[in-house]
């Protein structure tokens, strides 16, 4: 029984090989007897290929003309309306629509004018995948344009900076979701087992996560920023050697514009590892001045100098806080030391306030003959007589 079954299988294989060989020989004999344009190449003649690709070329030219007409006339018609919605739809949809028409005509030309050994199943899968990708492209363009036109102005009007921080992440996340779904549907239309692909991606994703620990760390650092809110857009921060203003907060990194005007991209993991100083949250800016008067300054003049510093601070309440401290606190090598501590108000300009205070001190001390000390040495010479 088993020998008979093996014999039948061998006979079927031999018959199939003979049939294929006969068909190939017949096609070769037929090609030798026909002209160049009538010979078969992969089941089609040169004439069939030229007709199919000629239709595709015509579709491309027609698509270009349709795009030109849309830009020339349809866009002008929509521009006359008061609503911007029709302008956005026409602008973002016209290119995918033109591409879709070219795809449709190309598929019709290749499926009706050419012959395939697999009845065009492979070509159908390719065009099915491209069609889904084209629709995904259109949806992604249209959704991003609508967010830019309607959602962004709404977030700019609000006083909170949280929506300004979350909106870029939402836009990127929405774009990723749209494209991911589009690719999955496209692969499904192309005949792939999407479930097996996703399962493979899950295992590969675990290996990738282990290899990309820094990226994962930056991701969770970004979540920490949104949860703890150590700073917001526009705040001046100091972290490590970086001192500047926060310009963008991303899910992986944060961009800081330094005081020199350069933009530094800081990985979000740094904000969970290092201490972050939010300069804008300080209520006042502390300034410490160490003044030195010459040693020929009397005790009464020291008291006068301390009183002058208090008067200067009192006269500048618009830029200086109520709290200030003065103290005669040292006998230095070259001077009598006076420490003056004051606090600049949050709304005041720091550099301008320091200029005003220092000029006032310089003028008042000069008016009252209070001399600032500088490093000096007194040399005593004694001659020795022999």
C-alpha cells in the first residue's frame, strides 16, 4: 500500500514537470516564431507593458493637472469664504486625493492590461497597502492642521502653562497613533498576519527596552516633570552648569536657552538625578556687599556709614525689600569691614537695581568723606648706627 502511494506521487510529480517543461518549450517556440513586440515576457507582450505604463504615465500627468487646477481655482474659491475650515480641508486633502487617483488608475491599468501567474494577488496586496498608507497620510495631515488652527490658539489664551506643555506631546502622540494604526491595517490588507507581527514586536520591544534604558529613564523623567512641576515654560532654572530659560518640555528632553542665547537640550533623566534650582520662584534676590573703609576712619564715621546704608535702602523701597542688614563685622588686613545685605524685589530689574544702589553708596560716601580702602602697606625704616 505504501509502495503504491509513493509510486503515484512520483508519477504525479513527473507529469507536472513534463507539463511545465512542455509549456516552457511551447512558449519558447512561440517566441521564436513571433516578432519583438509580439513575444511574451513573463506572460505579457511589449505592447501590453507599453499600454499599461502609458496609462500610468497619463494618470501621473492628469494628477499634476488636477493638483494645478485645485491650487489655481478651488483654493481661490474657498479663500472667499469666512470660515478657514474649507481652506484647511482643501489644502491638506488635495495631495492625498490626487495620489489616490493616480493609485486607482495605476491599479486598473496593471490589473486589466497585464497577465499574472498568481492572478494579480501580489500586486493587489501592494496597492491595498499603499491605499491605506495614503488614507493615513491624509488623516494625519488633516488632524494636525485642525489642531494648529483651532486648539493651539485656545491654549495660548489660557493663563496656565500646563496645556502649552502637554499640547506638543499630544500632537506627537496622536500622529504616532494614527500612523501605527494605518501601518497595521495596511499590513493586514497586504496579507500579513498582524497578530504574529505584534507578538514579535512585543518580544523585540522588551529586548529593545533593556538595551535602551537611558531612553526609558528620560521618558519617566519627563513624566516626573509633568507630575511634580518643578518648573514651567519660560522659567529660569539652574541645573549643573546650565543656567537659562525653559523653552520646550518634551517627553524625552527639555530645551533650555542659556543666558548666552544658545539652546541646550537637556535629557529629562538629569532632572531626576540632579537638584534643579528654579530662579523665578525666588521671592527676592539677595545681594551681599562687603565694604571696606580705611583705618583712619573714626568710630563716629563708621556709625555714619552704617546709617547712610540704611537710609539708601529705605529710599529705594520700590526696588528693595523691607528687610536689610548692616554690620561693622571685621578688622581686615587693609580695611575696616562693613557688610550690607539687601533683597531686590521680584518684579524689579536685578542689574538696574544693583546699579542704582551702588551709585547711591558711592555718592553718599564721597559726600561724607568716607574713603574706601584698597590694599596698602606701611613700611617702617629704622637705620642702625655702628
